[in-house]
């Protein structure tokens, strides 16, 4: 199946700094990618939809100025957590749909990035 | 608004016993439902989708629109089935043409030897 990678797999940063997380579709193109946040032992919460060549679509309650998304190419989306605070510490996961046989695009998930803000 | 409810956080069964992971949904349109699985230290992956009506690793799930349910079942659980299971609904985002996946909170299945 299709593969989605994320970099870095984990990052520790100081409060107030910015952190960039990359999401790549390795063997397919994705005009859309999704960014999720997962708290320990909880579900995935969709943060935003990244659209290649246009602005990202944010879910209600997600600060677009804090979580900057750039979908620079058909295989790369980046999430930048600006002025990070300890409460931003979480597991960030991206996914991308790939056309599969049948009528439904299958979502392929990245391995996630563990962000810890000190 | 779309919502997915998995009432059980934890489910523990013995090897060879039947298992059923419950999932209920709320959605005004025609739903498309999925089960995702996350094994320990691995990424989330698709287990099955309702439109395929397939059995994967012995698991099946039937969409019941009357009861708005999409329960996951397996007649004989195996130890390797131990994992986190998420039910997800694909629906249109409000006010837009894009779709999104809404996940339930997940059920941690433990199959004991």
C-alpha cells in the first residue's frame, strides 16, 4: 500500500520556539492531507485539512495562526507549531488519501510525531 | 454534525472467544464507515470499510442504518488481535465540499491466552 512518512518522529523544544513537522507521501501524490492531534489514550482529533495550492481548512477551535500549514507540493505538507507552549505537547499525525480500487479513497497514516514542549 | 461513539474503552476476552466492538454513529447524510486498527508501536491502518463488505483477519462489520451502528465482530479472537480499534465515519465538512474522517475514542482490545 501507499506510504506516508513524518519527520521528525519526536522533538523536544523550549517554550516559545517554533517547530516544523513534515508529512510526505512517498509513492503517490496527495492534493489533500489531514493533520490530527492525539492526546494520550484518546482519539484522533482532526485539526486541519491541508490543500495543495490553496489555504488549509481548519477545524473549529484550532488557531490557524498558531498551527501554520503549508502544502508546498503534491507530496509534502508541513505543520508549524508557532510559539509552542507546554499545552501543545501532543502526538501529531498526518494522513493522505490515495486512490484505491472501488469508490472510496483509502487514508494512509503517517507514524506520528511526538512533540514535547518544555 | 457527525459523531462516532465507541462505548467501551477497554475490552478483554480470552483467546478463542467471540468479540464484538461496538460503534454507533450520528450523521445526517449517507454514511461511509471504517474500522481502523493500531497495533502496539505501529501506525494507524485501515482494517475494513463497510462498502467493501469484506472480512479481514476474520473480522466483519455490518452497517445497520436503523440502529446507526457499525459493530466489529470476530467469532474467535486471537492474541495477535490485541490492539486499539477505532471506528471512523467519513462525511462532508459542514459548509464545504471537502470530506473528513471523524473518529471514535477507540476501544483497547486485549486477548488473553
